[in-house]
């Protein structure tokens, strides 16, 4: 419980002294913009237009009334800010929105990949919450003991979020087929990649369900792209920068559709945190960059490419029938080892999106809190 002792009006700021002696400052324009009485009572959306507030707006007074900060404005509007609310939004003391931070992993991660059974998905809310939270941390999770009926992956996708319908359909099959239009449909090893770099936006979560897995080999290979990017940043910052600052062109064409999108291998947020990794060597088009930067780009791209295939980073998981892995497609690269083409092998995949997955997690967490 925060307690305000005094409030003082200064040019541009209201200064608060807390009961423990700490000081905080709030800009006048910020206070007017965030006035709790200027929020819609149901939606909590802002009702006033921020750009219409004069940058030099000044309160006529700032006082502490019943423990709250009361600010009067020259248009007779009155704003009342609770002490706890101010403490939770005290940007002058370094309060920032806390986002979940990814937990990086490497090739030693295999025994720690989060697992949950199909039965737990439906009947054990705590296990489900823990599994999705772990997925948010690591970008990968496995579900076991699933039915091997076709379409199960979409049922699970719609339970976790909402299946994204693309030109492949809601669900797409991966079998080894004779007239393959992708290396995915052969028995060859599949190098590590993120999916669908040529879509805008690329799907954010892939679910890959093994219905039949009789061939020898064909293990799932998975790499934390954030870990590779993080280590590259430490070992060769100039190569890291090049991969962040150079946009590549990704393209796919089939009889029914042409898909194209552009983006860098590594995407950063404005604070410099790694936000997304996009690596799809097979669908990446010829690099068209300045002549004097070409060799340096190849050097950086090849370094990242070799790191992603290094066993130091890669986990390798044999996947049996009735098992499914789920990856954050903006972070974790997936592939597979080669397999004998004799045995039957059938996978079904679908895409869902992170916002729906985490949005439903929040509802589950809220419901779990309410019952305790
Ligand atoms: Fe893929």
C-alpha cells in the first residue's frame, strides 16, 4: 500500500513525496492524459484525444485529499489519482511494463522440454497453465498420449487458440510423396528453419502431430533461434548487426498461389531485445544488397546458418505416434533428421497464433485465481 505524504506543484511536474521519503515526479501533460475520470467506465479506454491536450497544460492546484492526489485544471476539470495507481505507474522511478522474458536454451535442453498429456489438456487446468507458461518461456512444448485420428491437431489447435486457415488449409499433411513440391515431402533430412517466411505475417505457432511414425530416423530437431542470435551478438556483434539491419526477400510460388514477404534474419524491439528470428534458407531469394556489403553479409549469414546446425545448440527428439510438438515460429527453428523411406510416416500440422494462445492463458489464470 503506497501512501502519499505531500504533493507540490512545480513547473511541468507535480512532485509527490511518499510516506517513506521517496520522491516521484509526474508531468502535467501525462497527468491530464491519464486522468482516471477520462476513461470509459466499461472499456477503460481513453475518451479524450491525447493530441488535443496542450503540451504546456498546467494544473491550478495539486493536493492530497483522503490519501489520493487531487489535481484541479483551469477548465474546472478535476482528476483524482489513487496512491496505489500512481505507485504502479511511477515512470520517474523506473516503472516499466514487464514483459515475459524468454528463457534461452541450447543442446542440453532435451530432458527439460515441457510435456503434457492430451488428457491433461482437457482435464487438468493447472497442468495446462503450467505447460503454456513454459511454452512462453522456452518457445517449445510437447504433448503426448494423443489420439492418432486425422484432424486431432486442429482440435488441439482450436482448444489452445484458433487454427489459422491458409492456402494449405486448416491442416496440412506431411508424408513422403513422389512428386514433392517441398523437401518436407521427401525422406531427406530437413535443415533447421522457421516456417513460411514468405507470409506476412508468418504464422507464430506451429503444431506438428505425428500420426504414424514407423520409419527409422526422422527425429525432430529444434534450435532456440534466440539463443543462437544472443551468442552471435556476444561473439561477433558486427555480424549480428548486419543480420538485424538487412532485409531479405522470401518467396513461394505454386500453381494456386504466390507468396512473398521481406524481413531481416533477426528482428529487435526498440530497446534492442531480440524479438523474432526468421531463417528459411530454402525460400530465401538471391541477396540484392550493396556490392561492397555482399561478402560481409554472406559471412554473417553463414555464421548464423552454421551455428543453427551445431549440435551444441540443437536438440533431437524421436517423436512417436500420438506425440506432438509445438514451436514458437518467431523464435524456435525446426527440422528433422533423414529417415528410411520404407516405413510409413504421416504427420499433420496446423498453425495457431501467439496472441490467441496467451489470451486464453490469461483467462485460465484469472479463473484459477478466482477459485482459490
Ligand atoms: Fe517447417
